[in-house]
C-alpha cells in the first residue's frame, strides 16, 4: 500500500474520506467541514447508527451529499487527550480492515486536529503505521481468489499534519521489517529451510549495511556445536548459523547488545514425534529467528545509533534413520554434556550452542533470546503475552516497558538462580544436565536449561513467544496468521537503552 502525506485535502478526491470523531459525537475540524458540506448528513447518520465517537467505533456513510467522496468512514477517537500512539495505530488498522476489500484509495483528514496525547505529525505517522501493518496479506500461493476477495486498497493519503512524512520515515522501516518477518513465518517448510532462510536474510540485510556471517554444517562441526547438530542430524536439510551485525555508533569497538533467535524451520518433534493434528503449524517454529532478523533490518533501516548483533540458529527437526534418539548424550559448544530425554525439546538445544557462540564471538554485556520454545507458555499466558524470564530486575523492567510501548506485550515468569530448586529439575544422573524436566512448570525448566549457557557477567533474558507469533484471529494491526511479534519490541528496547 502506498502511503503519502499531502499538505492539504483534495476536495475532488472520489475515493473514501476517513474522519475522526471524539467522545460524545464531538466533530474534529475535518469532520465538521464534511458535516457542513453535506448539509448535516454526518450528524443524522451518527444518530441513526448510535455512533457516539467512543474509542474504536466505526461508521460508514455511502454516497454523502455535497462531497466528491463516494464513502465516509468515521472513526471513534474517544477522549482526544488520551489518544496516544497505540490508539492511532489501532484506528489506522481499523480503517485498513474496513476498506481493504472495498476501496482503492482513501484520504484521512487530520486538518487542524489538536489536543491529542502526542503531536499531530506523530499521530499521523502512527495512523499510517497501523494501516500498513493491518493491510499486510500473504496471498503468494492463492491462485483462485475471486475479485471481491482480492485486496483493493492501494493508496492512503493523510492530510493536515505538517511534518508527518518525516515522523513516518523510521516507522516505515519498522513496518517493512515486520512485513519481512511475517513473510518468513508464513512460508511453508518446503520453501523456507535453513539454507533458503539464510540466503533470504543475507539478501535483505546486506543492502542496508548489515554484516552477515553464515556458518555451514562443517564449520559448526569443527567448532563443536554438538547440541545444534544433534537436532539437525535427522534432516536432509543442512543447518546454518547466521550472524547479523549492525553498528551505527561509529565506534568499531562498541560493546554490542545481542539477540539470539530459535530458527527451527519445521519441527516434527523428531523421534519423539508430535501428533499429526496441527503439526502443519510447526512451520512457524522459526518465529524467534525471524523476529531477530526483522529487528536487525528495522534498526539498520532507521540507522539506529547502536551496535547490535543478531544470531539465528537454523535447523529442521526430522525423524529419519539418522535422527537423534531419546537417551543420546551430546556435548555442547560450551563443553557441558546434555542427556536428550525428549527430541521434541529441541529449541533449547539449538539456543544453547547459538547463545554460547554469540557470547564467545561478540562479548555482549546484554543478551536476549527469542524462541517459540514451549506449549506450556501458551497454557500459562494464552496468546496475549509472551513469557519473560530473567534474574535481572532492571532488564525485566526495561523489556516490559518496551513491550508495553510497542504492543508486543510481556509477562514476567519465575526463574531461579543456577542451583535453585527449579534449576535442579534439569539435573541428569549420567550427564551434566537433561533437556527436559517434569511436566509441571515446563516453560520455567526450559528457561532454567538455557540459563546454564549464560556466561558470567552477561545480563540475559529469555522470551518464550510460542503463543504470540501466530494468531488464528485478526488483531488491531495484524490479520490472522503471522504477527511479526518481537520486531517492534526489540527495536524499542534498543532505542530506549542502547542508542547514544
């Protein structure tokens, strides 16, 4: 969808005009102008439709008299003083959802809008961001869509907000990165596998000035990636480790913040095979790696003044004759040994080596991993929040604040220190640890396992995003399907704490 920000409303525009109405049917200046031109048609329609301008309300008026527009879309602003960036994004999303199959173009009139919780230029930018994110669809493999099922909305103009184009610039980079992540998460596993994932990330990253390093299977074997390679050995698709480096500080020796993503491009469970029903969903078991890749694209796209590295552990977990068996013992890159009790607890094995390599290679002081790690986190939190695990209170507070500001919400979960009661649940009788604990507290013991691969002096947090990367119902700024969860969270986290 093309988005632009003309300085003034074109009264001859014949598409849809989007107007905001405050609580109590209070007309904004743009809506008041349309009310006057239509001879009071807005007021009559609002009364007939019981539309009062409550936050998030919508009302369509077709063929309004006295106006060139063929449709008016009224959006409830609620109390203007409470209209923040999140609400403007929600309204933009509502506009896109309402018009996507109906209108080719639309104009949102914010002329002389005032009294909001943020400057009108930022309001316009966030409205545009919400509309763009909500309009995203992945129709690449749909060949029989009827005309009335195909998206029609191609252009959105937002008028009356000076400076909005400049405010939207960084958000456009973030939107593009979220779209990239959604595309990766949506792709089927016969199209997206470790090798193709790595190549697609390289093609997107290098033009933005992101350094890309890719380790193949032989290189990882030579270095000792026993945990990651154990997961990959049952697949005909060879694994890859991808490192992305963005440095916008001007200082090559700046200490980076590191993000590590689980990238299991398809997860059958291996020998501990999953039930057939719903297994097709496991194409998105690489959502953590996709989010990390998207975050690096967003940061580079808006030229963030920070040094950030993103590491993606990419494997496919399959059950062939060479697959890892329950009871096998593998030696991790850290030298610690792991008894593999359940081959479906594979993501933590991938992350164990990827996290250790990240710390050895880049020496970060802060590291965050993102992974669709456990079904247990969905039982605990549903699909509204991702689970946050860390022993560092300040890091937890920073990530929760970034989640609240970005809409990628986090809820903190328990995590014990190494040697605590929770931690001992992954002790093994014949190796340094086992890869699963008891059924109870499954997301906690998964985090405890990962904590054993965090080096001294590194502040670390684990985000279990299994319930948030894919939604079966549309949301304010996403259609059903891939959400792009994590991209905006990490971007906001870096902006708030690591940019000079």
